[in-house]
């Protein structure tokens, strides 16, 4: 199927495309080989801690909103 636009597809092309997308979505996601404990420890190690005195996320959101 080489068409690029849905408007240019035949009904059969569209059905095949939808079927392909649904089949792809039904495939199980790859499983992370790490244990839950390893994943949680990794999250803790990689969590960003802002420097003291930094603005909170709420303050940053308010600044963006008020611009």
C-alpha cells in the first residue's frame, strides 16, 4: 500500500491499514528484565533534586501562565 492520504485509499486499503494498526497495538509490550526493586532504585538514582532556593514547579507554571 503506497498511498499517503486516507482520502486516496480504497475501502479495502483502509480496512487493511486499520487491521494492521490494531494488530500492532495488540502486541504485548516488551518486558523490562529488571525487577521492580531495581527499577525503583534506578528512579531514585536518576531523580533530579533542584538546588536550594529554586522556584517550585507551581511557581514556574504560574510564571508561564502569566506571561
